[in-house]
C-alpha cells in the first residue's frame, strides 16, 4: 500500500491544493493514503495562519486527505531548509510513509534529487560562502555556486516550489530515508501571483482579497466544503489577520535584550543589531522591517525573525529535531496509517492532547496557540485551552459540523 506524505499550509485550501491531491492519487493509485503535514498556527512567510490548524485540517479531510499531522511553529517559521527538515522529519518518523509528493515548476523527480545532491555537496557550500562575501542574498549566492556545475539549469532555484522541493530532497538524503519523491507539475497562478490563472489562484491572492474585505470573491476559488468551513470560522470570529497583532509583536520585540535578539532564529552577521536599532526608531513594525531589509536579508526572513521573538522561539528550538507527532485530523482510511504508526513510529504519536503534557516542545506549541488568538478581532473567540482539549477532527465530526 502506498502512503504518500504532503507538506502544506493550506492558507486557505483552494482549487490548486485539491488538484495536487487528485493528481497525486492518479499517479500513485486511487488506493493511496494521503498524509498531510500541515503548518500549525503560523506559516513560513512569517504570519499567523488565517484559520486554526484544526479548521484547515478539516478542509484537507473534506477534499481527500486521509491523515493530517501538525508542523509545529519552530519549523513552520524556519527558512525553506528548516521548514523541509522539520516536515520531512515528522513524515519519516511516522514510520509508514512510502512517498513524498510536492508541486514543482519545470522539474521532475530526477532533476529535483540531482539539485538536492548538488546542494549537499561540500564544494557547492564552499563556493556559496565565497559568493556571499559580495553582499548578495544567500539564494543568489547558491545559484551562482550551482551555475559553475550545471550552468543555466541553476536558474531553477529561482522558482519557489523548486526551492522547497530541493529542500525536501535534501532532507530525505540527510535522513537516508527510503521515501520516494513524487513531483506534480504546478497548475495555475504562480507563487505570490496577484491574479488567478486558468481558474487557479495563489494563496497570496486569496489572503489579499480577504484582508481587503473581498471575502466573497476569494471564497469562489475554494471547494464548496471549504467555503462552508471558512464561513463558519469567520462567523465565530476565528479569522486571524497579521495587522491585528502588529502592536502585540512590536511590544514584545521592544522588550527583548540584545542577547535575546541574538538567540533568535535568523540572527546572524550582526543582523540582530540592525533590527534592534530599527525597532527602537520606529513606532510600527512595518517601518522597522522596511528599514532593516537589504538584498541579503529579505522581508520574509525578518518577518519570521520577528514572530520568533514574539513567540519566544530560539534558534536552538528551530534547529532541533521534532520530538512528537500530533494528529490534527483522521479519516476512515487514515486509521490504517495510524495503526501502522503504533508499531513503527520513531516518535510519540499524539491523538489525545493529554499524551503530550510531558513533552516540553508540545507545551511550547500550546503557548503559540494562545498568542495566535491575539491576531483575532476578539481574542476571546478562540479558547487557548482548545489546544489541550481538542482531539483530531474525524470524518464523522466533519459531516456533523
């Protein structure tokens, strides 16, 4: 039996995500079990997720996912490398995943794994460091290092989905995992594109519409079941928007000492000094971020760094290996994967929140859940205790809601 892992944010779940699930099953067989590792309360671009992890896991379950696992904040708020390392680590630790499916632009499995091997090569790493001395970004330096080996094909690493896919491949190689990569050609609008293409939008386009109050247009690109879940959560006041928590982030960052800044994920080469100075000079977070960014340090890295400071996540925590597997949702077929994991998992599999109370990283994620509520119009709309009380969403519960 094929059990295929997928790493996702579903922020929110749209037609393109459904297309990926369907194409994965077509490629591997209709009886394939799909296991999603889903960013929890915060996402890799350095923002709160629009909806709670359980709500987005419910969306995934409604569209064909069989089992949804949580990707904790330390990995969800890491660079592409840390994000991939955490997610692939969780899927591999489940002990029963046979494949890993991801979307790409213009590169199949063999090319992705070739890129992954080259990125792990010591010569590539050394040449990347040499190019960094010119003041360019890490991504540009790495591309120049690869150009020396594969010429124009190095430009593939300008494509967001190829970047992530190559990092997934690196993680598989570093773990010596038998999990097989599966590349699905991306369809529709590109990453961060502000216009849909062939009826497929980017999640960035949808979030922009929702933030602007044009929710109805945004929802038209979601599958009907996902529209219902979104409306239910919005009506209950459980819709998180980055702007609503900016003052809370700023207040926390103002209180950090320089040693605390230095301990944050992303702090390096004096960036913490530059960011701390900008924060003291600005009364708004956006201004501080704009003043700090450079070609070398893009906004996405700074946003992640700011959120890590707000959440109290250190560099050490973000670089650590996963210590548990939390189940967010499980369908009828997903129970087969859970049954296998009980015999084969390399980490504790948490289906009841009480099972995680003795795990420090699980407790830290509970703190992140509480702080996520500060991005709601009314923080009281989300009970922080839900993290410690709510078990996985099931197919039966989904149909009753």
